[in-house]
DNA sequence: CCTATTTCGAAAGGCGAACG
DNA sequence: CGTTCGCCTTTCGAAATAGG
């Protein structure tokens, strides 16, 4: 494969974020590393949350069957380069996974604990710790939902994002604030504290290993236990020690915190957000958050079509996510809506949305304009 | 520039399990 | 058996984006 032919953004998400891959050390890794890097991606030395686990098909034997599901064949890289386009990862999954996390959680570790027997899953210290550490890194976003959804996406825990959020609000926040008082200076302090307590093995990625072997039984581990392995020993089965010494192991989980390897291509996303401020108020953040959000979406829908479509919008905030083109509009709308509310029409929007959805489904082409409800809203 | 549509954030209510 | 605690799901309101 000629490095020169590789698109510099081949392994980048739509928002310009480099895709992270993890591959056990070896000749294959040596071979692929430059290619991935050339494509704008990054090959991590440790398994990070969002990292795509690669494995050479020939080495699959070295991985426990149950863990194979988390791996993507290195052929993916080759094919992407060959076709010069980002292919579907699922097509290269070594062993297509089926198990939904929900079902998995049923056999959760807490059989004897007070957890749940039925469908509910109690929070384990690992879950809490993972959430806390994650939140520590994204303090500015705690107020919103995006962060939590991210967490869910990354399978930080096997709970829904709403659940995690709730959990955080209700319990963790307290703990955190307490801890914060103790060591206000740096958030890390807290995180490390947790870790040292053994509660938190490795930030988000983690969950796992810390102190209980069972951890690997938990649902998440389906996908996450595997995440722990480091360069030296990616195999869950093989690793006896949780780690915790290796500074770069799981201590530097986030996508944002994966610098070393390649160009950090500063992501407007997390970086800018984290910088925000210590959480002023949810609103002010919005504008910036929006753009980020958008990018996330792009990230998820890499299809060319979408790309084009969005490009337009992205263009507006290309380099300045938090610029100001929108605020204007926003203000206007705000005013409008304010007026509207004052006058009346509260339900308009909602009703509209609902009826729309309903209508759309039930009478796709009944010719009934969903706008009906909107009319009044138009108060103009 | 205005209107319509989509998405996000937040809150409330409901459901299930454990404990007294 | 009743009460309390905790998690999950659904609903409501607001803002941003896209299209005309």
C-alpha cells in the first residue's frame, strides 16, 4: 500500500477527529501504523474508550472467542486504503456480536448484592467511578445530555445515559463536591483518589478490572474488559494485573487525552468544550455545544450524502464552532417565541411535532399537510 | 427572511425491588 | 403489607438547522 495514495482524512471522522485504533504489537502493527497515521488516524498503544480494536485474522486464535466480537479485522485498514474510503466497520468484525447490553446486564455481577434480579441493574462502584472520572474530564458538560449520551455510547457503564445522569445527580455529585472541597485545585486529584481507593481502576475504560475478577462477567466488559489490554497484553485472559501503574494505560482514556501517538488534530469537539468554563449555565454553552453536537452526528453518519448535506452547515462554523452566526438568529427566534408564548400557542410546536410524527407514520401520503396545527403558530 | 423540521436538554412519572 | 429507594421511560419546551 502506498502511503502516498492514502487520503489524509481516510481515518478521520467527519469532524476531523482521528479515528483511534488499537492493535497488539507485532509486525502487522508496524506495517499498519504508518498507513493509519497517513490516513489521519491514530494507533494507540493502549486501548482507549473509542478505540477500534484491530486484530490480524491470523491471530484471532490468540483471543478468547468471547472477546473476538470486539475486534475488527486488520483487513479493514487495508481495504479502506485500497478503496480509499471509510468502509463499514461491522463488515470486518471478526465475530459479529449480537448480544445487546441489556440482556447481558442481567447476568450482572451482583447476584448476591442488593442489585437487581429482574431487569434493573444496580450501580457498581466501578460504574460510579467510571462516571465520576468521565465527568471530571467534562465538567462543563455535566449539565447537558450530550456528555451522558457519549458515555452511553462508549459503554462506560451498561446503564442508559439518563440513568447515569440521574445517578450522578443524585449521588455522585455529592461525593464529588465533597471531594472537590478537599482537593479543589485539581480535578485529577479526585480522580486519582478514587483510583487509588481501588474504586476506579481506569477511568472510563475501565471498569473492569480493578479488584474484582467478576467484572468481566458484567455486560460492559463484553466490550470493555477488552478495552483494557495494553500494548503489552491485550488479552483479557492473559492479564493478571489490572494495571494502574502504567500511566498511559487507562489513565488517559478519553479521545481527547490521547495525544502522543499522532497529531492531536485538535478536535473542536471535546477540547473546546472542556475549555468552556466551569459550567456557567447550560444556556450560554448552547451555541458552542450545538456545533459540537452536529459534529457528533456527522461522526455517526459518515455516509457521503450526509456529508455533503452537512457540509453546508459545517461550513458556517468551519473553524469557529462558537462563532456567532447563529446567535443572531437565535435572538430573533427567541424573541419570536417569547411573543408567541405571550400571545398564546403553547402547544403549537409540540402538537405539531407530534401530529407530524404520527401523521407521517400513519398517513405517509394522505396528502394531509402536517402543517395544520402550525397555522396558528404562525401568528403572523 | 421566514417557516418547517429536527435535535437536544430537562423534568416528571412509573415500575420494580428491597427493607421494615 | 406498606414504605422507601433507585432506575428507566416518556413527555415537554427550547434552540439550531435546512429549505423555500
